[in-house]
């Protein structure tokens, strides 16, 4: 089956395709209304060395960030744990948090990405995580009894003040719902049309085979009495059924059933003398032989 046959089949099954298209549109609209867009905010933080870890008289700590990458990785691992995200998840349900070391830089930069259902939730969750990273770094150094002058600090580089709408998930869900219903509609319409055509072809083949089978010869062909052909040569009424030598009637003989024929016979008989003398005179003489 080519594309043209498929399209013709869909046109024939329009009563399935049209409601299916309407249902697909309704499913897409419903998915667009149900799935809300995401509100995303991002913050970047950098680890700075302590005063006791830089050369005396150095006033620019950004020149000594080389050894802080491992410390940034430790902070990221603690922030990504359930313990680090438990408070934010409980206060802002449905919020997605991504904490990682910034892949675009080689320094100890921590990137925090928050995606929430509302702008207020995204703002609150991001602020809580920024404060949480400072608490984690302080706790780790306190547990290790690091001197105050050697302790690292964390500084916020950037923090979004407005959210960015994330429509990707919403669009994907909308398109997926509509396409799923539409594909199911086309499949169902194609199956119905194919099954109908197959059934129709099967009936045609059965009818053709029935027509090709010869009709068996019939030994008897009963005919109704009214349908019998009339007899062309009826038996004459004057034929004696007990006559051993029947003869066919002369066409010149009068019909005994015709009164006109009876009158003609009577006229012929009136001129005949049936007396004994007349019979004797009319009888031919027979010569007698003398021995």
C-alpha cells in the first residue's frame, strides 16, 4: 500500500480521523494547561584562600585560587547530598536543584541552578542554597580545626534577581500528548479501512469461486402442470383404442364432431339405393366355368 492508498483510506474513514484530530487538539491544550512553565535562577560562588595561606603583603586573593579546586568539589558533594537539599526540598516542594562546579571555568567556582514552579519559589530556594554553601564550608573547616586566619571563605559572584521561563518541558509534553493521540487515530483508521477492504475482497473472491463452479446435471427437471407444453397432435376421437390395426384419419374425411360434416354425409347417402334388386343389378356378373 502506497501513500496515495493510505490517504484515500483515511478519507474514507473520515468519521474516525476527524474526531481523532479534535481529541488530539484537546489533549494538547490540556497538557499545555496542566504543565506549568519552570522558573529558573542561577547563582555563582567562588572560594577564596585564607589570609594565612597567601604570601605576606599579598592583597589580591584571586591570584591564589589554584589549590582550591579540590575544596570546591568537596563543598559541591555535600550540597548535592540529601542532607544538604533536605531543608530546601521541604520548604519549596517541586523545586529542582543542580549544584556543580562551573564547567566553563577551571577555578573553584560553584554553580547553583534552581528551577521552581513559581518565581517566588525560585528566588527563595536560590537564596537558601547560597546561604547553605557558606554554612557547609564553615562546618567542614570547623570539623578539621582550621585556624581562623587559614580558613577559606566563599564569595557570591552572580545571583539572578529575576527568573527565566523554561518552556521546554511544557512544549514537549504538549507536543507529545497531541502527537500520541493523532498517531493512534491514524493507526486505528488505517486498521479499520484495511480490515474492511480485506473483508470486501474476501467476499468478492468467494462470489467469484461460486460463479465458476458448474451446476451439476439434474436427472429430473420437474415442470409444473401449468408450464407443460400443449400437445400438438391430439389423438383422434374416432380411433378405437381396441382396434388392432389403427389407421390415421384421412384429412378429407369430415370431422364427426362437426355438424356440417354430418349433413354432407346424409346428402351423399340419399342418392344410394339400398334395395336388394338395386344391389343385385349393380353387382358385377361372374362368368361360370363349365368343366
